[in-house]
C-alpha cells in the first residue's frame, strides 16, 4: 500500500515538468504527453507482469530458498489461525448486511481520497501558485509526510492488534487537517503543513481498512468478500469528484467542496466503528494473528 503514496512523491514533480516543458512539443498538448509518458509504460508493465509474475512464492525464481521457506511458513501459519475460527460460506457472506456497510465505508473513503488526488493541483493553484512544476513539487510534500505516517500508524496497529480505532483516528486526522487547510487559505506554508497532516490520515486509512476486512472475513469467504467490497467501494471515485466539481462550480468557492470531503471521511469512520464492534467478535472469523497493515 505504501507504494501508491511513494510513487505520488515522484509523480507530482514529474507531472508538473511534463505539463510545463512538453506542452507544444510536436504539436501535442502537455496533458497528451502526460498520458503517453506515464500511461503507456503502465499498460506495457501490466502485460509483462502477466507473464513474469508467478502465482506462488515457491515458483518465484527471484526468491532465495530461505525467503521461499519463510513466506511459506507465514502463509501456512496465517491460514491455520483463520481456519481455527468460525467458518462462513460465500453465500452467508453475501447475505451479511455488514459486508455492504463495509463496502459503503470503502465507497466514502475512496470517494474522498480520489477527490483529494484529483483536486490537489487545483487547490495548490488557488493558493497563488501558478508555475506547473512548482505545483507538482508542492503536491509531493504532503505525500512524503504521508509515507512516514502510514508506516508508523501501521506499526502501532500491528503492535496493539487493533484496527477500528486506528482507522477512526486516521479519518479524523484527515478531516481535521483539511479543516485547518480551509482556515489557512492563501497562506502557502501553513496550508501545505495542514495538508501534510491530513495526508498522514488519508494514506494510513486504506491499508488499515483492508487489514480489518481480511480479519473479519473467514478463509472461505475472504476472496469473494474482498472482491465485493472493493468493487462496490470503487464506485466512490466515480461519484464524489463530480459532486465536488458541481459544488465548486455553483458556489465559486472550493471551501464548500472541502467540507464534503471532511464529512465523507468522518462518516466512513463512524460507520466502521458501528459495523465492526471488535476483531475477536467478528462473525466471519477474525484471525488470531492479524495480518500486517502496511
């Protein structure tokens, strides 16, 4: 999960540089070069990975025998821990209303997060930064801070074997950081500092969420449950950014859009706390040895 935030540190300045220096080259706009330079390699890499990436650690030629044994031991240990708990079938999982509430949590979380990803350059520009390269550089700063926060919060969650309140704390940190950002509009240094605080919560929330649902679901229902929650939750980025754009368009002020994002984060935390009471009491068999959150 940290890879997504790490690459954002690189992508920010790179996007800014492409938009600024490639604009007009060979008659193409900067955004067209952006799709080519960043989009095409990702598509090619996807094809390469399909043929190169093995399905099991035992088949991975880049791992040493000791690394293969360690991974096999960990996987067998995790599976045994989970299977020792109450089992549930895929059918029971589909009929469980909590699954759809968890999908709603992910819908809200992802909708708010993608809104911030899409909106961040425009937000920085509204603070008086017009140079595209500088916008990219400034957008990398909160993500760099977010990497550190994600690792430390994940470590704390693993140490105390606790997910719910760590997740709730993260979405509150995200909302508070964004609220402070709205109060500092026009103050570049202060706004970036507040935004960096918010991104700590934003970056750490997603791995905590997926760790929690893997512990909530049984072995039999895990694959289908994660797929269902992910599929429904991924509808969030198709809805939230459009709503935020309409709010900004009709109000002429991006502050009101920020309020919506804050509300989405807080609501996600409240619903999760109500839905999943405690990891050990999960009806679909929590693992006694929690999976790492980052």
